[in-house]
């Protein structure tokens, strides 16, 4: 996993970027009696208030950190559209199982919302997104924020999200690239602790346990048809649609999890990023 992250970082640092130049800074946010390091990306020059994106890193709930925002789709959206991106260094499951990561992400969301004026963020254009486990936390956070009723999230971008702690037709006996059944069980077992494999799993831990999808933010995602999270992604989007929530998923061929980050030079990866930008642009036009 570490070698993969290093490779991705090298690849993305040599890829050309377009649009806004970004400034990077770090802040420490209070959460659960401790302070979590949080990365903030801001455009150097903006014409006015901009969207605020809470971007949540992946890593199976077990690895990674806020530094991964530098190679994320969140940073790409900031560069392309001049958004502010906030990425929390949430606690990892090997040290602090659920609900630590969710608490840290919600604390970062509150911080971003409460500091919207100083960050230059339009409070009516709040976005939450992330890849893989960050996509799972995106969905969980949207459910949690809706239930708390304080912060209105306008758009969610849970990309190939880790949503279901139970095996699905695509996550059971999966031998895909980057992430497979064995790693999936490993991540969920540590994240859920003693609740793993029981009926006590919270919908805020495994969003696939949710039964009421009404009132959630509009959603866009993409996934490959051979990776572990294919079925839970499709189910999540369908559940949103059934509840009257605008939701869309693009499906690409292959069994490589996080293919857009693993091989960003490939035609399919470029198509996925461009499609994400198209959806984001359409959302911006709709909420302006």
C-alpha cells in the first residue's frame, strides 16, 4: 500500500494541472478531546465566495492521512473550479475504531462551516467527498449530518465507496487489484471492533445499514464492475433514487479499485476525471 501511494504521488506531481493555483496550510481542530491535524487547500485568487469541499482520504479505515489530498480528486476539483478543500487527518481504526473517524470528520465539517466567512466559502455550496473508505465516510457523514440537522450538505461524492460491512455479491470472493475480500474483512474487522459480524453495526459505521435515504444530498459516484465495492455502490445509488434523491453512478470496466488514482494516464481514468468535472460543473450551475 505504501509503495502504491508513493507511486501515485509521483505520478500526480508530474501531471499538468489547469485552473486555479492553490495555497496549502495546516490547522488543528478539536475533536474528541484531542486536536486533529487538518490540511486546507485554498485558491490564491477567487472572484467571490466559492464551494467548500470536505475531502476524506481513503485507506480501508486503517491507513493513509490528510497528505493524500495532494493526489486526490478533491484537489483536482479545487484546481479546476477554485473551491476550498478541507481534509482531516482522522483517527485510524488500528488505534481508534468507530466512531472515532466519523467524529473527526464531523468536527472538520463543523470547523469548515463555522469558518466559512474567513475561508471564503459559500455556505449554500457545501460538498463532502472522498475515495474508497473516504467514500464510505462521506456517505456516513451525510447521513449523520442530515440527522443532526445543523449543516446543510448540498452534494456528496462518495467515489467507489466502502459502505457495507457484510459481504455482497461483488465483495465476497473478490481477488481484484489493490483491494480484495481479505483486505476488506481486515479493514472492517478493525473499524467495527467487537461489533464486527453482529447485528449491532450502526448505519453511521456501515451506511448500507441505513433504511431511510430521504433528505440526503444529491450524489455522484463512479466504480468499476469487477471491484469489491461495485454492488454496494450500485445499491446505495438506487436507494437514494428510490427515496427521491438525485443520484448518478458511472460504471467502468475492470477489477482495479481506485483505478483513476492507480493509472491516471489511461484513457478510462481521464474519462472518469472529466466526467466528475462535468457533474461538478453542472451542480455549480444549478446552485448558483
